[in-house]
C-alpha cells in the first residue's frame, strides 16, 4: 500500500515540466499525462493541531455533499451525493460520489476504495490510498443508476500526512515559505483522473 501511495504522490516532481500555482504554504502541480488523463498534486502545510480535525472530516465521507463547494445556478457543478457503501475498520471505506457537471456533460460518478494506514512508530506518516473500483473487481460496488445518464470515471491517488521535510520551505524553483514551524504537517494529495470525455 505504501509503495502504491508513493507512486501516486510522486507522479509530479517539483522540477517536472508541469504547470504550477504557488502560494507560500500551498503548492499545486498539474499536467496532462495523456490526451484523456490529468495528474494533480497539491501540497499544503497545516499546523499540527489541525491534523485530527482534517482526518475526521475526510473520514466522514457521507457528509461531503454538505460541505464541499457546489453550484446550482447558473449551472450545476459539484458533489450531489456521497454514499458510504462499506467501512472496514476505523478509516478504510468504499464510497460512491456523484457529481453534477455543467451541460453538455453527463453526471459523473466515482466509486473509491479508500484504504488508510500509518507508519507512526517509524516515520510518523499517515496515508490514505484511493483506488477506483467497479462491479467487475469488487462485488460491493453497486450498479450504475438507471434513472439518469451517469458516467463512471476513474480516479487513483492518495493522501500523505507527514512532518514537513527538511528543505521543503526553500525548495529550488519554488517561492520560499518562511512561516513553516518545526511541528507543522505537510499534507500531500495526489491523483490521476480519467474524466471519460470521449
């Protein structure tokens, strides 16, 4: 699991030919890997006291539709529904997320298997591996709804929570980040998405 997460988060390096948006404590990298896939990595620094509340929010997947941004006018865009299909242990779960998209796109849906793990004793890291599942590889996955046109998309990625690595605040080619504390946490979220636009 750790190697799969590492490869998801390593999909973009800071010196890659990727577009990036810079802020002092947040870095966003993205690139089109193929004609149909987009790879994104977002890194942000949080204070240690925000770690448990953030993990709690991410674990409450059935509430995503109530707190993630969404719009209904002038167009539909955002998470309409998030259903936890199964939970294994405290944090690992299978979730179906349905998103409204603006016309002419159909509603998009992703079925994510989230597997959490930690290496707190050795490195102090916490990770969540996100992998798309479908009916063919997981019998817990419900069939697509028949009452509307829904396109299931593929998303693979993960979260990594760790102490801010030495040198991150002053990485070459990046805006310097002068307010990183010794106990701050670096949150990395990386994913590759195929939105099925064909």
